[in-house]
């Protein structure tokens, strides 16, 4: 599943890049090339005063279609030369600022008065469902003189103005709908893919990612105006809703950062900033619920600019600690920082990003979601590799704890545990169980004569012989210094004798060369027995030990089997 999500995320990243190229392509609109604007500091200026001869010199002329005063509670009057409108047919004035409280367009009428069209969050038009505020001028509207636009917003007062022919506006509206549909589709696909991974892995990082991405999508709905597709009675609540979903996006973004980067381990100092950021996000949430739009707007823009910087710092710290998935994570936050800075600067009055499309922040958010999905997939891969290494180490440690290092056989600890479990198993199922004890004959003399190093070679060789002579289900163990035990599940007396015979014959074929031209053949004594009703580990082992001593007493190099 992580590999599939990685491939899909990579494909989505390419799609988002292509969408950016397409959205940056020039459209068929007519952006005003010369407008005048005037800040109404009294808030009481009407159309008569705004169009009077005394007021005309106060308009500041700008050769741009971008009007912005940043965070300003004063209304803004915009004067647009009508000769910039399409020469024929109806035309549409688009105000690209979906949070605008009041938008009033004044067009001159033949009687010397003014025709007024109004929209905005506080005075919505039921037919205005374009995701932006759009006002359509009559077909017979004049093409000379000026149109006046009054803008007022409790949030940042900025707007991009575009004039379209009616047909071009409808085409552009359909194109924008398709573009945003694809962007939200990419983000939605990332949600579904990683939700499936979450259900599979139960990893908290995926939970935080899904919550973060859902809140980012809701935030973009507000930011880009898709929220205006809701019933018009919701429109006055848009500023508060926007602050609430922004607070959730910021909170879950910081929470994802802490979980994904394992911040306490990889960047403990950055955790203080992230905790403070999450606390500030909760303050923003309270401001949004309380309807404190002015202070909430300042706070959300500040957090939107600071948040990616904190995330990038934390990512660098984690990468420096060797956390490789932070690579995709860092690229994701750099992309978001670029989008947030461009939007924040635009909202606060900056104009240096005019050539970039209005959808830039949504493209950045979609690309970030894809990159974070790649980071998660990379993280799962790292976690799986680490788990495999730990599992290998665990298996190795378990093997070392139950294996005799010299002979490679199971050790006495394993033998005692295995003996007890096999006895229980044999009694429950009524299956036979054989036990063989083996002791190397005169091993002390061999050690004293040739040294412990040569004696170890004998034991090592005997370990290999036992492993090859027994059945796959049998358990050969080094029971003591030169004593060995073999558990034979399912073996009756005849099967036990056959195993003992193979061991004795194999050992007889071995010739040891301990040095000084000596050639030695080592023998062993074996005692075998089978389980009886009522046997426990002590009684079974005692009977096998008695058989071994009988083999020794009979002259060694013997096999003795006892059934009672």
C-alpha cells in the first residue's frame, strides 16, 4: 500500500505542475490598464461625492488591475475608464476577492444618473454563484466616461479586477471550475489513499495528515470562493468560517509536523515553537467562533507566514539527525511557504506577484499534499526497513540465547524448556517421545593430552554429526561440557536406536589429527529411553541418565536403551 500511494502521489505531483502551467497561461479577459482609486476615510462618501469635480483630482492613477489596501476598514472607491470594456455586447466586471463584504458598481445612465448593481457577503445576489463576485453590465451600457466601484471588507481589502465579454466570462468560469475540480480531486485522492493506509497501519501520522488535508481543502474553499456556492444566507458567516477552518488547518499542520518528524527525538527544540504555534491556532479558533474578524485576520496571516518557517526549521533539524523522509517534507513546506507568502503579500497590499494566477495558493496546497504523501510513503518504507532490521536482530538474539556457540546445537536452557513442552504434548496426544543422552568417552584424557583447543574441535565436529544424523523434527542439544541430549518427538524405541546407530557410525568414521602425527578416533556412550504414562521431565531424564551410565559400565562406546 505505501508503494502504491508513492506512485500515485508522484503522478499527482506531475498533474499539479501541468495545472500550474495551464493556469498561468494568458486568458481572454480585459484587465483594466488604468484605474484610479480613492480611500474613503470617512466611510460616508456616496456616488455623488465620489464623482464630483472636487473629488476627481484625489484619485490616484494606477496602471494595474490590482487594488489593495491591505488590512483596511475604510471603503475603497475605484474609477474605471469605460473605454477599456469590450466594444460590443454585455460585459462582466469580476472582483476576484471572495471575502468582500460589499461590492457596488455604478454605471452612468442616459439621464445623467447612475445605475447601481450590488453584491458581496452582506448583500448577496442569488444568481452570483461563480466563486467570485461578478457584476454584468447591460448590453447598451456606455463605452465612454467612467464606471465607479465601491469596495468594502472587514478582512483585507484587496481585489483583482477583470473585465470580460459575457461569453468569455462563461468560458473562463467553466475553465476555472475544471481547474479547481482537478486540484481538489488531487487533494481528495490523497485523502482517500492515505485514509486507507491509516486503516491498515494505524499510524497517527496518517491521521494527522488526513485531518490536516481536509482542513486545508475547506480553507481553500473559503479562500478561492467556492464557499459562495453555498446558500446565500451562509455568506455573511464566511469570514468567521474562514478563520475557523484556517485555525484547524494550522493546528493539524503543526500536529502532523510533530508526529511525522518524531519531533521530541529529532528536533526537540523546535517542539517548543510548534507547541506555541498550536496554542496560537487555538486562539485563532476562538476569535473565529467569537466573530472577532479584524484581530483574527491579522493573526491568521501572521501564522500562515510563520508556520511554514517553523516547519522548515524542524525538517532541517530532523534531516540533520538522519531522518531521510524529511526530504520530501521540506520540499512540501517550501512550496507551501511560497504560496502562503505570495497570498499573504497580496492580501496585505503587495503587488510584486501580479503575473501569478489567483489559483497559485490552491496549486501550492495541492502540490504540498502530494509531497507530504510522498514523505509519508517514504517514512513507512524507512519504518519497515527499521522493523526488518530489528526483527533480524531479535531473531539473532533469540538464536544466541538458545544456541551453544561452539557446537551450533541448542543449549541446556532450550533443552529443559523444550523437554517440558514435548512431554506435555506427548501426554495430551498420546504420541511417543524418545530421549537420548550422549557422553564422549574419555574426553578428559583427550583434553589433558592435546589441550582444550583440540578438545573443542572434537565437540564442534560432534555437533555437526548430530545435526546431520537426526531427523528434522528432532532437537539435538549440548547438555553439559561433553554431554549431549537429543529429543526425538514421535520416536519409539526402534526409531531411537536407529538414530543412535547413525550417530555412532558417523563418529567412528571421523579421524582427528591433534598434532605430532597423532591420529585419534573418538567414541561415545549413549543412553536412550521413551516416555511412559505419568512421566515428567525429572523421571524421563533420570531414566535416560541411568541408561547412559550402564553404557559406560559396559565398556563405553555402547548404546543402552531402557524402557523402565
